[in-house]
């Protein structure tokens, strides 16, 4: 699957291999369990992150992965987002330290 990520004025299209979705299942479940306890998102603590919030958290980790050139983390976080929001085609990642500002581009699967 493909996913476009935009960080400031740079856009990169990722090709996420199928094995990420298969091998990442237990990792994705652990992420969900961790987020079930609430999560600090910028200045706010979100007690019950929504599906969108969870994907914003993963997008924040994509930003970290790009900064540290951690391709494995990058693929896992992209895979997490695509398993939780399969209609997402792109992410505009907020870089101001406010993960709630991260936006997702989605296709309408009802067409």
C-alpha cells in the first residue's frame, strides 16, 4: 500500500510492504493497549484517544522516525495508520509540537 507523508514543504510517498501488516499485528495491538491508558499529545493529556488521535500519535512517531532515519519505525507507524484508517492516502504532519494539528487525507471508499 502507498501513503504520502508531508512534513513542512517536503512530501514523500511510502510503499509499505505487505509483511509490515502481517508482522506488525502484535506490535499494533500493544500500541493500542498503551494508548488505552491515555496519551500526552502536545500540551494536552487525552484520557481516551479516538482512532484519529491514535493515528496522530503514530504520525508523530513517523516524524521522529524520519528525523532519526529509522526506516523500520517509519514503516511500522505507517502500517499502524493504514490498519486503523484504511482510507487514508496522505498525512500532513504538524511539526510545531501539536500532534492534534496533524491532518489526514482520505479517499471516499463508498464510491
